[in-house]
């Protein structure tokens, strides 16, 4: 038996675990990451890295390299989704969502440089590629000790931290001691079970058979052209994974019947839609399995001792609708990494750790409620189909009318991956570790991001005057103080020196701070609303103020601000929750009761141990 020691133990080297390890390494914090599998995933789980994840990858210095991976989908390829009667020449295209390519998105972002856009466009890429790419980076980092083929067995907490036990492929047991342990070990998280953290929600009452395959014949004979997702009317769907010859078909298990069905037949039935199974040459079956969609979220993302934490699917599970799963996990990882780093380095207080769950969980609950909305739209569509599926292909006035009804419904429903409010308007306004400045809360909308630097907001992206530098490119690895100075209009209350007092106070407390004077950028200054804006290492605004206000701050007031932002005292006016959070929580509980059957009833809460 071997024993190792490290500040942070990470269980699970999927995308979330590896992003967390990378973030810790970037912050100069040693960590240990263990993964039970020797190789990265072969399962085509994630196929969209959304704009928030991409701008965080840009912040981490990874976005450009990720986009040029050999098997990532080309930036000129769109994000189109089609709805058809069947995926073969006999089928009819009922409606489609035509969405711009990454390159077109980037052009739109540049053309609309008003703070409402992300710093990066989305990227189509399978998790198979994402994990393999990230693993090469992570294993080469100096502060990361990685063990692939090590299976997590258990952990226990003691006065100084956590002791975790692992078994390698030879059956040898190993012990790792850490100050903190993070479970990034997926939806069936053993870390979560050992920590006795309950989940609210559970599996949906349905299963899908997944078949990941290659077919040159299908690639060369797609009746409706290239697409990202294609939905026939039989409840299945097809994903184009690489804009080449790799696809994944999904089909409801209950429609396959009681007898065993070969993977090829599952594909043929999925594409057959309203007609007979559509047969073609499949060159290779890569993997096949059954999977169950899940709506659930951990009741809290940490143990009461603040020694064990959850991130990614270990903390929240949702169906693919909206693409919130892995992408939310990336945000978890970047967020949790800086908190652990701050406490380990000694400048952060326990409130930073306690508010990880308080800040991240309500955002995830809102995303789960939205994912449920997307799923319900598919159910409504199926109900339209059920009236007379054969009529959808009929060349009759009645067929025309039904097809028009389907088209109108889908256009009104709209694409699932344009929820910029869900993805970008991430608000921590009620957090005890952001400075409550009393400013009014901007209006929130599902479909668009309203730029704001109100403390707790995600910092708005804006390009500077050179047209290529995002303000995100100025951020340091830890806290960043942005000070806008317009030299043509500078007064004695806003010169280069007025923000030095903030930086000096941070230095006296050994708080890492990048202090930047942004000169003569009136457009960015206007969007950012204040002369000085302090940004956290997760790109959320922690504090803001005008130069005249800063000049009047006393030393005690400056220390009080830093006490709040580093988690030593709670911000005055902070609330445990908000009416919006409460409403979303109640909406999610209603989903659990009505849609999932209620789970296990314990007291006043609906819980299921997953």
C-alpha cells in the first residue's frame, strides 16, 4: 500500500475533473486526480461546448487550441436541426432550425460589440475528442499528479482533511491524504454516496438505446443535407458527430419490443421514422448502450465540514436538452478551483467554500427547469404527430395543413441552444461574498443577456478599440482590478493613481491582484458602467465603484471590502436566497412530483439517493 499527500484530491478525470485540475495547476496549487479508466471516454456524450464554456476556455488560454483539434467540427459548419418524417429519400422535411456556424457567430459577436455577446462562439465537438485533448495537457502539468486506472473506493474525514482509498488495476490499494476532496465522478458518484449527500430528483420514466457508428454511405446520401441533429417522427434522433461519417442514433427502448435488437437494427428503426426501417451500409459500430435521462440536483454541493465537494454530473444531472450538462460542469470547475486556491493560499476564508453551493446550485436549478421546458416541447410535438402520423407524408390539403401546423409549432418553440440568459446572465446578486452596492437589478430574460457589472454579474465581454482584444484577455489568473481612465477628460478624481490604494491593500493582505489601467476606451468604459471594476477569478464582478468614491474610502473600509470578497465576513444586505431562487426551486420540485413520480418522500423534501 502506498500513501500520498496533496492539498486537493479529485476523483474522476472526465471533462470537469480535468478542467478543475488545470485550473488548480494554473493557480499553482498541487492536486491529485484519479480516474478508474485507463483511457478517455469512447462514449459520445457531449457534442456542444457552449459559448460560456468557450469563453472560460479562452480565459484559461485553451480555446484556440481546442478549436483546431483534428476531429473537432470545422468552424464553417452550422448547428442546424431538422425535423422530418423519416431520414431517407422518401421522407419529408417538416421544419428546421438554421443556426449559424462558429465563424458566423464570431462575426456576429464582433458586429454587435455592445456587451450583450459572449467572448467566444460555440464549438461542435464530441466529448470523446474533448477528453483526449485535455488529458494530454493535464498529464504534462507540473502541479498535477494523475493516476489513470485507479478506482475510488471510499473516503473518511478527520480533523485535518480527507483520507481517500483507491485500488489500481492490479488490485493494490493506495491511500491519498488531502485537505479537500472533490467528486467529479459522474452521475452515479460514489463520492457523493459516501459523503451522504442526497439528490433532489431522479431518472425519467424512459430509456434510449444509443448506437455510435460510422457510415460512409449514409454520409454521402443524406436526403436533407448536412445537419447537427435530425429528429424523425418516431421518437428517435440522429446526431452528426463530426460532419464526416460518424453518427449517433438514439431510439426509445420501449419501442424496440421485448426481444433483443441488434445495434444495426436500432439505427435502421431510428432513421425509418414514419416508414419502414431505413437500411444502408454501416461500416463500424463503435459503441452501443442504453441510457436514462435524469433530472436531479444535489441538495448541497459540499459536506457541512467543507472538506468534500461535488462538481459536474456528481452535483447535477439533466437530459441533453439545452446542452446544460457538461457546460455547467466546466463552470463548476473554474469556480471551485479558485475558491480552494484562495483558502489554501491563506487569503480566503471559509465563506468562499460555503458559498460555492449557495452560488452555483440556484443557477443549475434554473437550467434544469429550462431543460424540462425543452423536453416538454418535444412531448407536445409528439402529441401533434400522434393524431395521424401517416398524414404528415400525404400529398393532400390535409397533409399540407398538418405539416404547416408542425412547422409553426417548431418555429414558435425555437432552438434549444440560444438561451443566452441561461448561459450568460449568471447572477450571484444575493451572495455574501460579493459587495452589495444597492444598485437596481437589471431585467432578466431567458433568451438574451443583459450586460451589467452589478456585483455578482458575469463580467460583460467587450472588444477594445483594436477590434481583437476582448476585455477577458486582460484578466489575470486571480483577482483583476480594471481601472478605466479617459486621459482627455481625466480630472483629479480619476487618474492612474486613484486605484493604487485598492492594489496596495490587496498586497498587504497577500491577495493576488492584477491591476490594469485601461486607457482611452470610452466604449468599454460605458458598457462596464463604473471607473473601477473588480473581477473574481471566475470572471464574475465582485465590486465596482467610481474613482471619486474610491478616493474617499478609508483604510478600514477598504479592508472591509476585501474581507467580504475573500470570504471572511458576509456582505451587508446579502440574503440566503431570493424570490427568484425560491420560485425556481419550487418549479423544480413540481417537476419531480409530476414528471418523475416524486422520488422518495422524506419529510417535506422529495429526495432520491442515486
